[in-house]
């Protein structure tokens, strides 16, 4: 009987540790997205509501910001997904299992929407695009030296139709 009690305590400790690691990874994802977005020259970022046209940006210091960001984003999502799946497998209550499942589904939906928006933006003739979905906003970084007013409206329309986010909550910037 004592061994069984220890085993139950051990499972709850493992579950709590997995939950804490999952929270840390979510914080890291937010920090990495913020850090990567800070590499973009925000003095040239355009809020769709103001519709200002960006000046040409200084070339990026990294060989390809877009590829590097995607690789890092996929790595972080994969790690987070593994932790959430482990949490689902070891969940003690239906509520904690449901929360972890909801987190996995939300992450998958965001990934699909980001990929869809990036593809639709690239289909408009841009070399590349990155889209960042947040709770109530979307940011896009477009691989180009500058964006015209019409291009900003076009990109904002794609994002609004795909994500349902209002134009005033969309930020679009150019990065060569």
C-alpha cells in the first residue's frame, strides 16, 4: 500500500513538472517571437489603421531571417507539442487533460492559419512572408524593401479574411 501511495505522489510531481515546463515554453515562445520581431526595423512598421507607406529598410544582418525564424518557430512548437502530449497522457483529471488537448488544438489551428496567410501573401507576388498570430492581433513581416499603400491594403485584406482580426489590430512591416 505504501508503494502505491508513493507512485501516485510521483505521478503528480511529474505532471506538475510537465505543466510548469509547458508554461515556461509558452513564455519562451512569446519572448522569441518578440525578440525576432524586434529585429525588424519598427520605425518602418505600418499599422494598417494609419496606412503610412514604409521607407526602404536596411538589409538584414542574417543570411535569411525568414528561414531562420521558421526553423526556430517549428522547433519550439514541436517541443511544446511533445510536452502537451505528455501532459495529456499523464493527466490525473479530465479537466487538466481537456486543457492540454485544447492547447494542442489551438496551437495546430494557429499554425495552419499562419501558413495559410503566409501562402496567400506570397501568392500576391511577395518573395516571402511571416505571420505572427496573437490573442487579438496579427503581425506580418513581408520580404520586400518597401510596401505601397495598395500592397498594405491587399495584405491586410488577406489577414482579415483569414484570421477574422480587425484591420486596426494588424501590423505589417517590410524587411528585405
